[in-house]
């Protein structure tokens, strides 16, 4: 059991109860707050290892809570909301949230998302070699192999794959990927990104199978699920 502290901010008692049970069974401690300001106060007194923040709160919204936390904390934040609107997801992610989970949520998925953002915050996603489902990615050597055979990627394809792998488990917005890989001048050039993601999938995924390594959140972005 990890014993890591997770700040849970939600004003719905039934959701809080469910989260406490799910997190306790996964080995986490919970710190509960019902309002955004209470969450900020509790985080300041006892900084959490991660936070799960509801988007709609009685005082300030979850995006603003995330933005204020980001002023001094690098703890990963998952925004939890009944709103599946793409614009809200992007707004939360651009405010510094690491992921966005829509209610109703699956307990196993939520815990997996939480563990993924915690791994990333510890730097575990930065190892120079990643292996998943027969695919090996050597970030330092810029070499990719599948089942022992080298996969030839263009420099921009490798840079895109590296950005996704280093943030694996985290939903990255189109703008974040475009800015990191192509530069600020390309932050709105989504068609370019989609074309390169399609090329990556063609080279990395098995033919005829649904994408399993690079997942799409329609209208929002991509995540490397390996």
C-alpha cells in the first residue's frame, strides 16, 4: 500500500463516500474538502501527493482550484466532472490538470489514471527505454523496435512519440503536443497533428486492430496508454 495522500474535493456526499472507499482499497489516504477554498486551505496546511477535484463546486470552480494549486504545487491533479464538454476538458487541462475523468466513473479506471499521473510526477515516465506489447522505445538512442525489428520513424514522428511516452497515461491536448513538438507557431494546426498520429499508429499498431497504444479523446487530445 502506497499511503500517498489524495485531496478529494467534491460537494456531493455520495461521490465523496465512493471515492474514499475506492482510494482506501487502492492503498491511498484521503483528505476531503467540500469547497474549492477549503481544498486550497487543506492543501496549504498539508500538501497532498495528488488531488481529485470536481469541476462544479459551491464557491470557485475546479479549474480555478487547479490554477491556484499550480501556482505553488506540482502534485498531479485529476478533474472529475459530470460535464463531458470538450471545451471544459481543454480548459481544465490548460489550467494545469493532468487528466479529466467524466462521471459516472469506473473505480478501476480512476485508480489507474491516478497511479499513472503519480508515476509521471515521480519521474518514472522518464526512463530512457520503454517496453510494451512487443514495442521497445529507446528514448536516448531514438530507436524503436517491434518484435525485434526496427521501426523507421521520421524525426518529427519520433519527437511526437517521445512527447506522448514521457507523459504516458496523461491526456495531452492538441495544443500542448503541437507546441512541444512543432513549436508555438503551430499550436492551432490540428490537421498536421492528426496526420502524424495516423502515421504513428500505422507504423506501431498491428494491422486491423483498434488503436491500443495511442488513444484519442475526440476534440481534446491524445494519450499514450502503454
